[in-house]
C-alpha cells in the first residue's frame, strides 16, 4: 500500500507547498493537502502541520487554529499512534491543542529570526518515527524562521519531559532564547513531534547557502532535513511490512 | 438583556522574562529622564461587551470562556477578568 501523508492547511499556512514538494518530488510519496474544515482524516499514514501564520498569529501563535475541526481529526489520529509532525507554526498549534507540552513566547530579540541553526538529537533516534534513522547526538543543519519561537515550559513540566525523554532536539546555537535550548519535543507516546526549525527547507543541497551547512547527508545530494522525512517514510513502510 | 463591559487582562507570570518591557524601561523611560520608574511589564488587554442578566454573570461567563478557549496560555500567563461599571 503506498504511503499517504496529509498536509494540513489553515488560512495563513505558508510552508504547505514546500512540504508537498519535498514529499512528492523529492521523496516520491503520496501527499495531499487537507483543508482545516475537514475533521475526518481516516486513511492517512502520517500528518504534517506546516509552518506559516495560521490566522495571522492573532491572539497568540497557533491558538485559533488549535480549535479548528481538523485538529479534532489530528487528535484522534495521534491517539491511535499515527505520526504527527508540526513544524514551526505547526509546533505552536500542537502546543496550543494540548498534544504537546509547553508554550511559546516572542523571541528574546523581539524580531523575526530567519537563519540556519545546528540542532542536536538528545535521545535515541528510535524515540520518534521522525528520527528513526539518526543516532543520538547527531547534529543537523536546519534553518529557523520565527518570531514567537522561544519555547517555554515550567520546571515541573521540564522535569517530567526529561524523565520521559520528550526533549528531542536542542539547539547548539539557541536562536531565540528557548528554555534549555529546546528546539523540538514529542508527546509521551513519541508519535507526535513538534520542531521549530524547518526540515523541508533543508532537503535539497541547492537551498543551503554554503557548503559548511550542507550537512553530513550532502554527499548523497540531500540536506539534513531529508533525514527527518526519510525516517518517517521508513517508519511507515516498516509498519506496513510488519 | 443588559450589556456589561468586561476587561480581560492577560499578562505573563511575574518570573517570566519580558524583553519588551525591559527595553521600554531601559532605552526609553530611564534614558528619557524618568529614573523613578522601577519596572515595566507589557500585557495584553481585551475589552469585551457582554450581554448578561447581572454584572456577576457577565464576569463568570467571561472567566469560563477564557479558560475553555485558552484566551491565555496557563503555562505562561495569568488572566484577570474585571467588570467595568458603566
């Protein structure tokens, strides 16, 4: 059965087509857009919630989108163990939906920050479907682009997340003031991952502005972001096979 | 049904850093000669007009709504609901 991935689209999403391009033209898997008014997401092997400015970040990034019908469907799939990836604004929406712990604040710089970052995997790759092919400690070069990207969680929540191995990525070069350098977290089960950097912008070497940030996957012609999507597809194919 | 004015004040918990408030204090207020100002915290206020039987009902309904629809993120912020006499 072919892998079929749904890309959620809200009014104001703007990285949906980048993800579509990566999944269809680079990964060669089936991907389709899912409008936010749909709540039946039956049949998708994974869901990606892209970056952008859903509802123009009004009130607080992600909060209005969190109450849309599609998030009811995403919550049902997440409960059933289907992989859900939220990137940037998608991460904010997952946090505001309660699928991931924490909160987001304006960057320490108070400005929109768009630059390449180095992201270290803090757990074993098998912890989430999106990191399956990575070894613990692996550093990925992936760019961030956000204004409300400073991750925050209180001490009790951080302790619990540490205990459950839910802190997946840490910045080597914290771009926004995120607490404990956190750049990506998962739910307890491990099937829902939120990450601030944009792996879809780091899949093709031609998108990286200098060889020093091509990443270690570049010998194959791909950037480090590709490892996230390859891990996901490999996880889905393995699940079908077993 | 009478109309009541209710204000919702959303501010970050006191121990959360506030770079915007700090910048206003350091780079505008103190440099502008108002050294007596010791701290500034930026908050958000929503002004609501609400139909309800009583002022108390209006306030209770707004409080419930703020919690249910996450008008504030309880991990980060506190939310005060105050009715305004007209």
